C-alpha cells in the first residue's frame, strides 16, 4: 500500500510540473511576439543579396544573347513595286477555322495571303472554338474574343480589303448554302487556287473555306512569291494583335516576373493529347492516361489521319525523336546547362496532358516553376473572359445501376486486359468516380460529347494560350518540350520561336534535337539526376549549338515545311552589313536555308550600331556579385490570388518602405 501511494504522488507531481511548464511557455510566447514583424521573402532577399534587387546580373553563359545572330533584323516591308489592293475585287472569301490557338493563328495568315493572291475581299474569319454556341460572353464575337478586329483591318489596308461581314444581299445566300465551299489542305499550292478556286470565285462572287489543318496554303513558296511570305509576316507579327484586355494583362504578367529582379525562362511542354496519340506515345504515361491516348489514336486511325497500327512501341518512337521530352528530362537538361535551382521558369500552355503529376520531378529541381494561375488573380481572369451566362449548377447524373448478370458479362468480354471491378455494393459510389474522363473510360467504350462546361473551357484556353504567348515571346530564354513533331500541324512552340527569331534573332531560343538527346539520356538513364561531367559537357555542346546557326538550319529543314511563321528567314529579315559576308547554306531543293537575307536599309543600320554599342557598355558582369546571385535559393510564392495587385505582392510588401541604401 505504501508503494502504491508513493507512485500516485510521483505521478501527480509530474502532471503538476507539466501543467506549470505549459503555462510558462504560453506566457513567454504571448509576451515575446508583440514586436515581431511579418516576414517578406523579397525584403529578406534584399537584406541578404542587395545586388539582386537593385540590378539584373546575367550569367552570359545561360542568359546572354547569341552573338552570331545579332546582325539579323526584322524587315517585312514590301520590296520594289507592291500595288495597293484593287477596289474592284473578284469577290468575297469567308472562312471557318477549326482547331486550337496555333492552328487559328497560322490559318489566318494563310487566308490573307490567299485573298491577296486571288484579289478577293476577305470577310473576318469565324473562329469555331470561340463562337457563341461555346458559351462565351455576349460582349465578343468569335474573332474579337481573341484578336483586335480594328487593328487587323487597319494594319492590312494596303495589302487586302477586309470587311467584318458579307453585304446584306449576300447573307441570305450563304444561309441557304448557295455558294461553293471548299476544304483546302494546308499543303495546297498557289496553282490550285488560281486554276480551281479563282474561276468559281469570279462566277459565284462568294466562296467559303473550311480550314481544319492549321492552314490552307503551302508553307514554302517559290522565290518569285517572296512578297506573299512577307505578307504572312506582316499578318502574324504585326496585324494579329490580341485584344486590348489580353495585351494589358500579358504585359502585367511580364512585369511581375521581371519585378523579382531576375531573368526568367519560358518552357512549353507540348504535352497535348492529340499530338501524343498521333505519334503513339501512350506508353510514356501510366494508368488511365495511356487508355485516353490510345482511344484518341483509334479515332485518328478510323478517320484516316493515322495510317499506322494502334499499338506501337513508344520507347522506339522516343528514340527516333517522335515523342516529347518529359518535364523531368527538361529539368535535367537545364541543370546541366547551369541554370540554378532558384531559376524562375514560366510554364506555358493551357493544356499539359497528365496534369500536375508529370510536373512533380521538375518542381523538385526548380521550385520557382510558375504559370498564369500563379501570376494572376481570379478577378483578373473573370474580367478577361467577360460576363458569361451561368451554366446549370449541377449537370451530373448518376448512371443507371447494372445488374449482377450484366457485370459478369462485361467482365467476360473485357479481354486479356481486364478493367477494374465495380466497387462493392455496400460502399457508396462517389461523384468523382463517375464524372469526367474517369467515368467514361472505366464504364464505356465511347467518349461522351463535350458538355457546355467543356466547350466553355476550350474557349477559355484560347485566352490562356494568348497570355502564355505574350510571356513566352518576352522571356529571356525559351525551351520547347515538343516541337517539330512531324505531324504537319503548326504548334505553339514553333510559333513562339518564329516570332522571337523575327523580332530579336539573337534571343536565346533553344532548338534541341530530340533524337540526339534521347541517345544521351540512354547513356545516363541509371544516373539521370546525377550525371557524369562528360555527359554534362555533351549536353551543353548540343544545346549551345542549337541556339545559333546550326540550330537555325535544322529548324528550317524541319519546321518550315509545316509553318512558315516558325522560320520566317530569309524573306522577312535583313542583315546589318559587316566585314564578314554570310555564308549561304542551301538545302537539297536548292532552297536557301540561311544567309540569303537582304542588306538592311541605311537608317536601320545606324540605329542598330547605336543600340549595339549601348548594350556592350551596359552588359558587363561582376563575377563576385554573380556568385552571390547563384547561391540564392529563395522561392516564389505558389499563387497570388488576393484582389488583382499581384505585381506589388511579388516584389515587396506595400506597407514596408525599403531603403535603397540598405
């Protein structure tokens, strides 16, 4: 009894001491946090590395311009005799454009060139992804949802006559389908339009075009039609301006990225379901994503788009360069190039097939991986899309329950790769299990028609792609994950690199050869995240060559066949005169790949020399200061969603006045 009594007293004493200790700690915490200030990542960075905020120090090895391309300047003006369009045109051309952002942009440029070729009046084309039936705001029509109509018409008034709609006396005939309609391919030649389309245009005075391939005129034209190539450049790089709201928000996003005081790199993964299905890259993914790609590939085979078998070896396709670089591979390449872990990387593209899961390894290597959702608030997005008609609150309906016999029959017919069994009857079926892609891929063999929400989301993607396009063109460096895929369709990365090449040829745009990189990754697959030094040197050599003339020549051979805007040289550029004459490089078809640019006018050459001298004086780098810059590991906030003033939040707190002398 005495022992038990002592144990009780010891236990009671310990509990009392614990309670007193807890009270003491709470008291200390209460009185010690009175004078604490909220931590600001940027102010802390300013205190530790003041040079990072006040100046932009660039490592020329990873951020510097490509000196071999500095002599190339944009010059898409007409050369020689170029008459204004004849007011007495041969008729009207109206068009419907199908497809996503890249196909729309490329198709519009071709339409203007064809209108000039046929001396026709172009009606503002209809973008099918942004019609009223897709649920967009009543404020916009299909074209004005993305682009500025007035700017488009005024910029091209000396090239083509453009009107917003058909005359009233012709609208009824279009509704009754009285006018001939054509579905030209993207490889259609000028001869086809002169011999086949022009006579019918003159006869009917109106023709319609349905564009589904991302274009309607072959990309490479004979040298005698160089003015039509320059017209394409004037359309794609000058006349096709996004509507004002998109431009303002896009510039704000660039300013917010610049406000961190560091250069940034834009990366477009290019992981699109259609492109992956076309090339048979299903095995690079897992689980249901593989089935989704295979289903789309089966559809393409049925429609005649793909003439190969359904199941192919994705790893062999990858070694041939026909499959994309996965985000973790791009992360390894960037680290091998010397980009530090805190590099700001902007993720472009409204669709990344596989979702956030495929980006996890890259986020582990580069914590400052941001996208448009990180830089803009929900209010800014809402203002951009405009007022929309509310959709029904709940469109989801549970599928009818199946009997045990039906489930057994389905199980017997499932084939050698059985699908998952249905959940046990005693467990409730949750909504997410039957909704969206998961629901139909596990229950049926047919993909359901897009819902009203899906159609509206597709229209919104055009806006997100437009914002990403603005940021990618302005980025200090650009890296494509999947371009020049050989499908013949224009892609986002190629359009970005084409405009960067046109505006500033010396900007850092990587043009990797995926076949060579696949061989390099096979060498170090077992040690991919800790490669040997020799492997790193091979990667650096290849990517550095891709920035310059060697990469441009390869780009011309691969991408210009699909889209002229991806490589607008030599027609839309001029070269500043220098002591060394450029070496002309020709392809097998005697086409000039590089070095055939005209000499720039005198007024351009004086201006470029002044800019070049100013850049040399201000581009020096202090190695000691850069070393501190490289060691910085501060991370960007994941999201800024607090009322639209995200540019202030990104830099420093408004309430805290920062002394530049600190």
